[in-house]
């Protein structure tokens, strides 16, 4: 799989918060991408430990870049049953790391925070979304239907699925009818 395909998979996950791929395969792709992203930071090329300033921000004292990369990769690989429930945020971070975290130390802390969780997601059974490159001129009835959640979190709650705010719509309708009824001619 090339970098563009991996990026496409991660973009879908970042946009939906769901995943459709085998976790073992996806975990390997994320591990590869994690290492690539971290290696792009200039701090990864430094000899010796991570800056002493960074050590005060949560890194282990005298931790080298390879040790840091290994620690984060092992945290990702430790998820056996499925991805962490923070998968969506993890993908968002890995897709645009420099725009969010200009320093490796900040990136590493964010990644660590998203990997030190215990709840996991299960594979989604909804139809895979249509890639942005294949936009349809008119939505089909299949694409218009909103289905209930079919992707859930182990040890957590079901993922959020937008289905409109029915209570708010009802409250606004009640308010409109009350306002119409309460208008008294002068």
C-alpha cells in the first residue's frame, strides 16, 4: 500500500471516527505512519537525549529519539483487540502534525495521551464512505438514509451518529405555536 492510500484510509477515519479495515493491518499502517511523522521532525535527527526542556514536559530524562519512537510505537502495538477509542483524534494528529504541534515534544505528548487509554473500538459494519474524489452529482436514496450506530466502543459507549436534534426541533415548533397563540391584537 502506498502513502496516498494510507493517507486516504486515515482521512476517512479522521472524518468519521469509524474504521472498516482489519485491525492488524490498520495497526501496521498506523505504526508505519507514526514513525514517518516523527522522523520528519528535526529533533529526531539530534544526537543524544531529547532536549532538557522537553524532559521537564513529560519525557523521561535522557530519553533518546529512538527510545521515544519505540515507546510510542509499542503503546500503539499494545492494542490487540481493536484500536483505541481515540483513533479519530490519533489520525487527525498524524495527518497534520506540524500544523498542530510544531515541536516533537508536543507531538509526542499528544500521541502518548491518545495511546494511554484502555477502551477500544470495534470494526464498523456501515457501508464504507464514498471517497471525496468520487463525488456523486445527485445523492442516491442509499446515501440519504441515516442509519443507527453500528460501530461501538468496547468498555465505552456507542459512537455518536448525527440524526438531527429532534428535541430541539420539537421545542422550536412548540415555541412557534405558543408565540402565535399568545399574540393579542391591540
